[in-house]
């Protein structure tokens, strides 16, 4: 037993020695520490790389800037204010460079013209044309007169009576005329491009002319706008100016109508001739031989007989034949026609 114990320490020493050799063999070999000049070389390389990258980025930026879009904006008429995306950028004609590609809102404004609104698409590297054909703005004209009710004409076209508002007009010159029967007409040139002229007021004054009306034959009844003014011949030295509808009436004749325009201080003389409206009346009796009276006048004619040249209208006819009852009645004559009256007389008992 003591021998066994004396041999154990030697074995332990062997094991420890083997372990030490093993660690010495597996220990890694360390790389040599680089010298200071090598570290400076690598730093310079990184600086050069960063500078190259910065220069490349700048070149790309410049190239991209040069590839932005342009807009060529024109309007008719020119001189209009241009707003791009609600920002005022100048007046037409206008070329905008460096515009961001994409869709943009454009508004064009010019006094006296309607605002033009539109959109356009700017394309990178090209110029987009924008053309605005402006439309005149609509204006209104207010016309009043004393007294009211006067006729208003604008450039020769009747628009109504005062007080009147005429809408939808262009900003230009107009010839404005106001007239009222019995009053002197007034004419003005109105420039609607001037806002101060959009309201026009007229104070009218009475005016008179002279009127002379004759007819053949005389005695015709005169009506002006349906109101009686006596018979022909007629002469009036102070007649209110204006346009009137004249009607002449004469028994047995067709009416004569005309339009009269009485001017201030001017004599208006009109002469008219009636064309007689005549017809025929054929009268016969049974038995024949009756004497004929028309409109109370004996004709010295006996039936049957045809009267020509009778005035158009209704006539009173009387017939007499000895041994027969007298007859009286009406007969109507038409212009250019032959009317017929046939009577069977009654014999006396």
C-alpha cells in the first residue's frame, strides 16, 4: 500500500506537463500591428471616395434641374395676368422655365374679360403650349327717363321701355336712343367699358309738329291711334311728335290706313284718294213692269233691271206696280259683284 501512494505524485506531474504543452501548441499567432504610415494611407482613400460621391451627386442634381419642364402661355388679347397654382407669375405672353413636371392649374385675368381657368400638364424636358382665347365679360345697362315709359333702342334694336335694365352686353360703344310720343327723342353714345356710363337717365321735353290731312272725296272721318280727330280736310299747327296709326273712313268705301311720323317743327302733309267700292244690283219682279226706287230716289227704271255703279253696302229698295200691293225692303251690294233681288208682288183684291 505505501508504494502505490508513492507513485501517484509522479503520474500527476506527467499529466500537468502534457496539458502545458497542449496549450502552448494551440495558442494563436498574433498579427503584427500595422505601422502608422499604413493608417494614413487608408484615411486618404476614404476622403477621396467621399469627394467623388459628392461631385457625382452635384452633377446628377444639375442634370435633373436642366430636365425640368417649361410652359409657354399666351392669351388673346395679351397683357393678361397669369396665376400658376394660385401664384401670380407674370403677364402674357409668358415663358416659364424650371416648372415642376406634372399637372398645374392656370388662371388668366384681364379687366373687361371673363376670367380664364384651365389646367395643363408640364412634361419634363419639353415646353408645353397654353393658349387662352378670352371672352368679353357681360355688362348691364340701366336706362331711366322722366317721364317713364319711353321706348329704348340700342344700336337700332328695340329693347323695351323705361325703366329698363339691358343685360349681357359687351364692353364697347353703343348708340342709345330714347323716345316717347309727345316728347323729343334723345340719342347718346354709351361706352360700357367705362363703368360710370352703365347707368343712363333722360329728362324728356315735350315737342310738337304740324299736321295736314286731305282726302278725295272730302268728308272722311279721321282716327289717330283709334281716337277721332274730325273729318278731312284737317290741319293742326301743334300736334305732339311721335308715330301714329291713321285711319280714314268714308261711307261706301274701304277704309284707308297709314302710319304717320310727326317730327318736331316739321309740317307733315298727307293726301289720300278713296277708290269707290262699287257693285251691281239686278232687280226682277213677278209680274214684271214694277217701277224701282232706291234709297228714296226714283230711278225711272222698271223691273227687270240691273243697276251698276252702286256703292258697296245696304240699300233701301221700293217697288210699285198698279193693281199690286207696293213692296219695300233692303238689298246688299258687294264690291265687284252682282247681287240679285227677285220679288213676287201681291195682287190687290
